[in-house]
């Protein structure tokens, strides 16, 4: 079974930073592109970043470009999302995804 477990969420002040991790299992992680999604309260699920299997070609939604960095460690079957200059509108549950699978999310709250 595909398992994706995001972690690292929490409460952070505006302008702060946070790094999320996603432990993957049940599939050949190193062979597949991965994505991060988020869902803010009362809003639709939003794609925010993706990365190819080799980790050399990241892509970002305009809403996070320049502030978030996606990366992966294929030896550890782990996906990362480093978030900086966080804004209140970044408050959401964050999920890692191997389309179409989506694991359990982690809540990020940006508030003073």
C-alpha cells in the first residue's frame, strides 16, 4: 500500500520559516515525481509544488514561488518542503502526494 505521512507542521509567526517532511513507502519513491498540496480552511485543494524523480526540476505555484523550496532525498524515501517568509494566507493543511494518492496532512498555522 502507498503510504505518505507528512510531518513538521505547527504554529509559526508571520515571516517565520518551517520545514515539512513526508515519509513515503509502498512504492518506488525514487522513480516517481512528487507534489505538495494544501487546503486552507473553506477553500479548495491547491497544488503548490512538484519535483521530478531525480530532484533536479522543481516547479512552484505563483503563490509560493520564491518563498518555498521543494526537495527530496531518494535514499531516505523522503520529500521536503522548506517554507520561508510565511504569511497568514499560508495557513492550511499540507499534504504530500504521489498522484493520485494523497497521504495524511500536517497543519501549518501562520499567526501572531
